[in-house]
C-alpha cells in the first residue's frame, strides 16, 4: 500500500486563519457534546497585542493537507523563554491540535511542531497546551467524553490520547475537573465544624464582592495569589496592573455573589473566584461574538438567567493560614448565598486540580467535589535516551 502523503502549510493570512478556526467543525459535526470555542478567545492567544508571552517567546500555526489538498489536521507550537528554562530541559509546547484518526497524519503534525521548537533551542515539548494560562485550552481529555466542556476547556475524541501516546508523548500530569452539587451543601462534617469554629473568631471575616470593597479587590487578589500560587512551578507572580486587568475582563460576566474573599485582622488571606459557565449560552454562536451575540450573551446572563452552572476559576489560601479552617469557612460563606435563595446555581465545576497537588485534591474532596473529568498534559523529550520524569508533587 502506498504511504499516505501529507504536507503542512503555515497559517499566515486571513484565509488560513479562518480554515484553522473552522477545521474542527468538520470533525465534530455529529458530536453533540463539543461546544465550539469563541474565535476571538483563540485569536487572543496568537495576537502579540493581547498575549504578553510574545515579549519573550514566539508562536506558529500550521494546517495539515492531504495529497488532494484537503485539510486533515491543525497544530500550533510556541515557547516562552521564561517558563521554558524553568524545566530540566528547555520546554516548549504544542496545542490547538485537531486531527483525523490517523497516526501518520498526527505524527506529521507533531514532527512539524518539534522541528520548529528545536530550531528555537527547545529540548522538549508539552501538549496539548496553551500559549498562555493553564486554565484555558489546556490538556487532552481522557474521560468525561459524554459531558459538555465548560468555557475555554478542551474537548476531544478519545482517539486523541492514542495519537499522542503513539507518537511517544508520556503522561506528565493529570488535571482533574471536580463537580460539586452546590445545592447539596458540604458533604463533610469536618468542613462544617472547621467553618463554625473559624466564624466564631472575630479576627476572621469573609466578604462577597461589593461596591464597598471593589476598589481594593485587585490588590487583595494580587497579595493572595502571589503567596498561594506563585510558589508552584510554572506559575509566575502577578503585578497589581495584571490583577486589575483580570477583574476588568471578568466584570461583564461576573456574579459578585460568587466572588468571595477571606481576611484575618483585615489582611487578605483567601479567595474563591467563580464565574457562570458561558458555554451554556454560546453553544449556538458558532464561535462568533458579533453584536447580536453579545446582546444574546448579556441577556442570557443578566436577564434570562440561563446559566445554572458555575466554573471555579481559582481557589487560594496563603500558606500561613492553610489547614486552619479558612478553606472550610470560605466555602461555608458561599453556601450562605446558595441557601439564602439569592443565587440560582445548581452545579459547580472546579477546573485544573493537578495530581501533583494532593493537598488541593483532598480539600476539594472534603467539600463535596467528585472527579468529573480528566485532562492529561503530555511531555515529549527530544532526546529519547533521557529519563522521563512526571511533574513533582507539591507540599
């Protein structure tokens, strides 16, 4: 049998960008679970004006064409010098991978990304990942194929895992999505007991987002994030301007009752930031955010109240207050809003709990979370003789 013939073309004009964005629709045409991401969310990743990682890195995209010129796949490759050098070997990434169920085609795409990254000085590549934050477009879905993805989280066919592993990628870490029935309350008596004890201590208090505290929330978020999260590998410290930008971006979709901060003697020590799952509204937008769809989105969020599912964007407690019940108390404060009848949500999905963080996995389990989906981040070492090591566990 004659070997299949493929070639890649660089995505470098409007026509190719449109083909890059539209191609997955041909694969998932009969799949009822996949929800097309917004085109503008993907394009922000590849725009130097909106993605700060271009200051110290590069990105490139390709389409895979078969012998007849039909598109059979797509992939992007990228690297950021700062994060690349935090690994034992300089590590770039490949992502936005979609492909027909053909190992030869997939290998052609992976080889293309690998060759480009090697020229840039990389010695390994992770995939499928994002040229940006880990909570967007990151990981290969390994279970939960009969569940809808939440906003900006990947969905793929089961055979994608086979294509990555068939090329030689190995499981670097799992990232779990936990589901919580927010109408059911905390499932652990320990959580309730810890929360009650902390609420009796006047040094602690917990607030939802309000006009009264809005002016200081960005600074409080920065302080907590830098203490709680920036100590983990691959997570950089943020500045106040970045924190302000995050909240400015979230403001149009944010429900203030789902944003909770904890304080000790008025010092910020914890946050729990949740937002409505926009996928419940945008699933019929076909990736487009035009004026009409913007109006439909705002109406769905603010007027029609179409979202009953929350996404837990980030949950953090500064190290010196971990294990003291702060985690329990901040969850209990959210439950006050739930059971008061002031909020309409029934489900919460907490994304991106890495298997390298057993402490967070234990905590989310205690507050009623159950693993709902698994995404795998794979790693491929260019030197096939080097020893592969999974991501180190954090304390």
